[in-house]
C-alpha cells in the first residue's frame, strides 16, 4: 500500500519512495565508492571479502550471481574461480554503480564469462534453480522488502546452492559499540564530506547499518525464506557478519 512506511536511515518514508532515495545515495557516491571503502574500513573490507570468497565453494564451470555487486570486487575474483566455462552475473539496482563495475572489470580484462543485469533483488529476473551461488555484500540493508528479496534469492538458487550475505551487523565485542557509534555518526560523515563531498549520503549509510537486522534476526529471516543450515560468522567484533544458508 502506498501509505505504508519504511525507514530510510532513521527517517520514516513511504515505501514507494525508498528505491528512489537509495538510488540517489549511490548515484552520488559511485565514483568515490572504492576509495571510501578503503578509508572507512582502513582496508579491512578486503579481508571481509576474502573470507566471503573462501566460503563460496565455487568450482570451474559454475554459475554465480553477485547481487548489489557495485564496483565488482567479488565478481572480479569469482570470474577467475569459475573460469571460462562458468558464468558470473554482476547485478545492481543502481545504474551508476553497475556502470562503474562494468568499466572497472573491463579495464581489468574481465569479459568472457561476465554479464551485467540491472535488477531489484526483490524480484530477480532469472529462472528458478539457476545459480550455484549467490553473494550480496553490503547491499541487503538497502533493500526495502528484505523478506521478499531473500525469497527471490532462494527461488533462483539451484538445490544444493548457497547464499552468502556479507553485511554490517551488531557489535558484540565488549566496549566496542560506543566507540563504533562515535566513528559512525561523527567521523564517517566528515570523511564523506572530505573525500566524496557528500556528508549526507554517508550519514544515511551509518543510519542504515543501525536499522539492519542483527545477526540472529537475519538468520531467522533466512530460515523463514526457506534456507537450511543457516549460520553466521562475526568479523571485527561483530561490526560485520557473514551469513550462509543453503537450498536443500
């Protein structure tokens, strides 16, 4: 219903406005996205992604979907894992991010086994039982209807396939939460202003992290969507978690 509300960061907005508002954020930051990732995480995002890749179980010739794939960090490496007989689909709802990813991967010589699809995770335009693996890194929190997106991912996975959700989560290390709050709400917007000339977008990103389900809640959401053997692995004190689930 058009009068239903959802959150955009800490702000309550009509459901049908969220896709447009999130798109505005990523149109704004696309050109500086890689630089900001390195600055924001002090480079640690590379270790989070490396661990995620180690959990894909990908083999030569398999088919993988990288959802909300942005500038193509995971897709680049997965294209090498599945080889020329495999297929990687890099997908993002945001045209600016998808174009940035395509340019980056072409610059690195990745072409033959890669395709690009602009799509909404809530209603994926792929056949049932199509992918061996789906990854979504730092994208699920921006999806309006996360339950619909998880069901859509489940539908397009092959039996035996796995979903990996890498996302900011709830700090669990003692004393970390207050330090993380200061970093998120003071330093992050300041860095966004300095590097990307956009404090507001990075303030939204910090708020969107706080509104995302915690580790156990997301695990239960994946189970409700149909996934089996769902587990999660905390990294950096729970600031980030990797959730893994299988389609049996």
